[in-house]
């Protein structure tokens, strides 16, 4: 896979994780809340946000709990066309 595509995927992941973090803060949730939802420690939740290493199941839990706007969510996960 070309490096450019790898970089693009990294950026998309970073943007998506930033979106989740923004939604979390906007709705008044903290790392502790996310940790409780995912059954991990607060430090573990913080690490996941920093590294972007969420499993699909965890992402689905966060989307369910945060209930972001559907259009905004789709915009964040849709691949950009060139």
C-alpha cells in the first residue's frame, strides 16, 4: 500500500477519535465515563484516545452512548473522494 494512503488512513483515524472526544466533552462526559462504559480503567481510556486503538465493539459502544448527529458521524467516517 502506498505511503500516502497509509498517512490518509492515519489522519482519518485521528480525526474520528478527535470527533468522539469532542462529542464526549460537548455532552459533559469524561474519560472516567468512557472507562466505565468499556469496562477499563480511566488510564486505559485515555491511552485509547491518544493512540486511537479502539476495537470496533468499543467504537460502537461509544457511538451508542454519545449518540452523535447521524450526518456528522457519516461525514467523519466516509472516505474522502479524490
